[in-house]
């Protein structure tokens, strides 16, 4: 799979780019889950919005797995035997346009699963079979040293919030609005970060 060309992205067209990629590739399988890639991310954002969470969390949940679309390796499958590091691929595309709290939620949502499995044993029970499969490829629960280092991140609270939304967004029976519903919110965060109108 060819990596998309991101060189033409600007604060004025990044939201349209994200909506387009949701439309074109959102129907792809999400690692054996009962939802597609787009449904998964839209569910996380919708749950956050319904619970009155801040726009920064809603948008982070919406975009946390965007790296599955922007990575040169494509989406993750149950047949994979090594990690594809989609979290880093997503963060690299977004970091020019979004504040660090958003890109940290994208970059570290995989690490957050490893962290929670190490610090909250009951969290492991929330994981689907597919999530356990990817956990094993991603290094398993963190070591005490990794936990201590991870807890230094100033955006830890938000990263964990998005991780819980990640696990919640896997319902086969949940209706959500389309990406277009969230687009103005995404644009506001881009504009605030990039200084639009300044």
C-alpha cells in the first residue's frame, strides 16, 4: 500500500483531508471487531460527546486510530504477527495541525492500554480478543520502569480518557453521526492551534 502524500496539507484543508479519508477507507475491517474502522472512531467520539467531555477529548477519540489510514502498512489484521505502529503514523500526520494533547492521545493510546493492563488488572477484562492479540504484539503490560516513565506525561489523564473511549467504541449496534458532524469541532481545534485569524 502506498503511503498518501501529506505535503500539500495545510490548516485550511486538513479537516477536508481527514473527512475524505474517513469516507474512502472508513469501511475497512477493524482488527476482527464487529465494527469498521470509521465506526470505531466515530463511536468513541460520540460517546465522549454524549458524556459532555471536552472538545479536545472528542476530537482525540475521533482521530486516535487515523494512523491505520495514513500508515504505509495499512490497517491491522488478526493475521499480523508484528506491530505496525499505527499510533506513531497517525501522530506524525496530525502534529503539525493539532495541539500536543491531541497528538499525545493518538501517539500513546497503545501505550495506555499497556499501562492500564499493568496498573489496573481489572482493565484486562475489558479487552476484546482482538485487543488482546494486538496487546501481545505491542509488548504486553508495561514493566514497573515503563509505568513510572509513562506517568511523567503531562497529558496522562487525557490519554487514559481516550483509551477508555477506544475500548468502548466497538459496539455493533451503535448509530453515530458521520465525520461531518464533528468537522467544525476539529476545525476549531486546528484554528486555535495554528493561530487562524491571528
